[in-house]
C-alpha cells in the first residue's frame, strides 16, 4: 500500500475522532450518519488529490 494512502487513511480516522469528540464536547447533536458524510467528503478529496498526484508523476503517453 502506498505510504500516501496509509497516511491519508490515518488522517481520516483521526479526523473522524476529532469531529465526533468536538461535537460531543460542544453538545451538538451530530449523528453517526452526519459523521460518515463528513468522512466520505474528506475521503473523496483525498482520493482526488492522490489521483492528481499520480497522474502528474505518470502522465499518459501521447500515441499520435
């Protein structure tokens, strides 16, 4: 597994814990579904960033 992917997944896990703990600390009524939505949005951003980085490192060859 790519080191960037491992780091990204770790960041998402920590971010989920921080979001959940923060909402509990300030007494916001945030359900698990809301937390999952936030994590999915961050995961999509992470995957988009990784895809752009991989494409930049390995550009497609021009066949023309």
